[in-house]
C-alpha cells in the first residue's frame, strides 16, 4: 500500500494521472453477462464464473434461462427479458438463480439493453449476490446512523485535509454549520486552533497509518468564543478494501472541567459498584425473608453500619395500606444486619416480630409520606423519634448512633415498607450522595421484594387450594390398606397440579387415581380440582377405566387447553385383580411377596387434553400381600439422571421384605425426591389384605 504523496511544504498533492481502483466493486463481486437477442450468452466475465459456477466455455452459447433458472421461473424470466429488449427500459431486482453445484442463490440484477454500431441489440446483466449487497447496504445505513446520532463530534477529511463530512455533534461543538466545513481546511474553519500542530499530526497519520488517540487540545471555538475548552482528539486513517488511503477520520470529545468530572465519576463508581452488587445479590429467590436479608447484606457496610428492612404488616398479608396523619405504622421486621454493633442490633426489631410505631416516629413518617427521612447529625432529641421505645433509644445512644436515614420501599406505586440505615462506627454523616444511593438501592430491591411478596401470597393461596382438594382417606378401605403423601414444590417455584384420590365403589371395589396437570400455580391447582371432581363423579357410575378416561378427556378439552396425565385403577378384591387404564402417565409398580418389583406393562395412552386416540384397560392380578405403587413424575425425574436410571432406583427401594406403607412413602420421598427437582410429588400405595372371614 502506498501512502499519499505530499509536497515539500507538507501539504498533500492532488493525484494526477490514473487513479487506483476502489475496492467496493471487488467486495460486491460484480459479475457481467451479455446475452444476444435470443437470450444466448455471448460474453461471460470471470466474476460471473465465480458467482454462478460455470466457466466461460461452459456458459458461452448457452441459453441463460435454461442454464441458470429453475423450470418454474423460465416463463417469467422470458417475459422480463423480452420487455427489456423490446422497450429498452432497464429492469432491476433480486431473482433466485441455480448455481452449477445445484444450490439456489438470490442474485441482485441490473439488466439493460445495449445497441452496437450495426444496430444489433444485446442484454447486459450486472449481477451480485444479494446477501452481499444487503450486508453492504446495512453497513452503510448503520454507519450513517451512528455518525448522525453520535454525541461525539465526528468528521472525515480527505488526503488534502479538507472536510468531507461533519456530523451534527461536531457542528455544535465547533459552532460552525456543516456546509461551512465542507471543502475547507481546519485552518480555514477554526483559525483559533493551533492548526500547525494538528495538521502535522494528521499528516503523520496519513503517512504511517498509526492513529492518534486521546490527544488533548485546548482552544476556543465559535460555539463558546469567551471560554476555553479541553478537547480529546483522536485521528484514524481511512482505507478502502484495496488499501487505498481515502483520508482521515477524527473524533472530538469535550473533556472540560476534568476535576469535577473525576469527582463525580468516583462517586458514581461507588454507587454503581454497590448497585451492581445489589443486582447480583438481591432477588436470587422468591423467598420474602431471604430477599429482605439480601438487601440488608448489600447495605452493610458499604452504605451503613446497621441496616434493617421492615414491611407494613398489611402489605405482607397482601392488602394495601394507607396511613393517616394520626395513625401508627405496624411494621413486620424481615431482616437486620450490623457491622459489629451489638447495642444497635439489640435496639432493632428482630426478624419476624411485628411492632407498632407511633405517628411521630421517623420511620412512620417515611412510610406514610413515601419520602426519605434524613437526619445528618442525630441529636438527643432525635433518638426517641428513631427508636421504638425508651429502652431502644438508650441502646442506640450507647451504640453511638450519629446519623440516620430511612428510605421508603416503593414498588408499582405502593409503599411496602422502609429500609432503615444507621451509622455508628463510620464517622461520616449521610450526605446527598448516600441518599441518592440508598434511594436507588431501595428502588431496585423493592421490586424484588414485591415480587417475592406476591409470589408468597399466590403460592400460599394455591397450596391452600390444592391441599383442600386432596382427599382425606381411611387407612383401610374395601380390602385395601392405603397410604399416601403429597409434597408441594420447593419454595422457589409455584405449586403444581399433582393429585391423588381413593374412591370407594359399589360391590366392595376401590378406585385409585393419581394424576398430574401440566403447569403450575393457581390455574394448575384449579384444573386439578375440576379433574378430581369429574373423576369422582364418573367413578360413581361404575365405568370401565378406559371409558372413564374417555369421558375425562372430553372434560379436559374444555379446560383452557389444559393437559394432564392420569392413571385410573379399580381394585376388585373378590376377583383378586386391578383393572387399569393409563393416560400418558408413568407406569405403576406392582410389588409381590417373594418376587422382584415390576413396572406394569400398560399401554401408555396419550395425556388428557390431547385427544384423538382411545384408551384401553389392562387387567392385572392382585393377591393379598401385593402392593400397587402409583406416583407422579416429580418423584423420579431429575436433570442429571435418565428416567430409566431413576425408575431402576425406585424398584430397588421397593425390593425386600414388606414394610409399613407409611414408612415406604417416607422412604421414597427421602431417597428419590431431589432438592433440585422443582416439582411437586404425589405418592399413593395400596396393599391387598386377606379377605375377612
């Protein structure tokens, strides 16, 4: 690559004679194809060979449409070709072209009619891969958008150091319109600058290609003629795809008042560090108490020596709270953290306690008004308004409390409680920067706390709903000893839709049901309740298990696209058998004395809500002493083991001498339900008894 020539005076000489080609056409890979009036290829460029895959000997003389166009498009191509040749109007657009290797590419065309000196007409086609064209268009559009909207002053100068383009930001910084820059040198536009030094730097960049980065320049500009500014200047050489030097690009940033900016930056850095820490540490779960504790942990010791998080008791219970001027604030303490402050901790409310704060207390004022309360220097008269009682005030005095800050926790327009901050060991009082940081911290944490609060309320409601829908069955019913367990999902996820049921039937028979509604939360629990009710109603009709599931499928299809799996088994002690139908559920396990446990080989069926496939009933023997184990997938599924491995583990636990069924239920939950499996579990075990005499 050759640098631009310069004169002895240091200026760049204009280029005379042939100019090196630009690289844009090479980037595009522009191909040229010439067709005669009949559509046969008469000229074929090397770029065409690269674009279409055919060499010149292979292409010349061939009809272009037959060579490169799919049969489905030949008629359309013929029409377009005829229009160009008849009217002389050019045609442009993208068209799918067959490559020699059999693949199809969209190619961007510019087609036009040519006439030679004999009056013969030809068609010239200029072609480029459309993806390459679009990429270049996007690059140009992106560059133009960035330059125009950038807050940094940007300019391009040619090799003679004349302005070629200037963005709006540089117009404002220089105080000179863009049109008064174009075609002029730096010396002509900004005569107050030390242009000799700047032009020397620009020329060095042009010659060597080594950029100038963050060079400080002190000057006055027409934008502020009476005030000196400090600018940070960077200069880069511009080259095209063939390494031709086009000029230089320069960026300009105003860095006036560096000391003030440095101080502000340091304060911002501290705030951002705490906020970044909060973003990582607060809200790791949807547990309300843990989320509050995480907020207190972040605040100590970076912001305060003692931090407490208190919520209005009505808010914790899921109700809105508005305090009048004469009303006390009833606060529930969720978390307290302190940096080696025994007295201050003793003065705080312990997590879980509910305390009534009088209307004149500062924390009451904070949650009533929704505004922060700052006491930079705590005096003797302030202690009674900070502490909950005279005894707590005495403890704060002994702890050396000298500065206090209470910030409301506000989420979605509702005051939830307060973040209470105290300084005892840190000698600096809370200032405006601390107030700003505390507000930001409280604002971010309040959303997480509110999420945890609503989640806790929703989960409690869903769990209450689900438990209310699960049966309370007798230990022994119609010749079966029955034991069951339901374990809700962990605290970090919603309640699921698992259920079980034990339904006495006519003729001494008993129906056992275990099912799982896909999804979680109140909707899943409500759907489970509907399915359980429908199952009980259908079971009372004495239907065959497969017929019952067919009816239950119709019920499920009307429940907002719900899907559920289910096993329905009817025990007949007189015949010593179970009749079982399965709707997409995991297979039950039969345990027989003296034999290894076995997964029953049942037709799996499709889940309820899928439809379209009938269910079938399977009869299995069930003698006294035999056990049938029904369960949901939460018992055996994990992320780290295959289902076959887990089912083998289930069979291994059920092997061996008979044990009390309650012990078996506890054993299965203890050994199989992994903590990382966030799903609820239902287990139902039945053992056939000896017939009574």
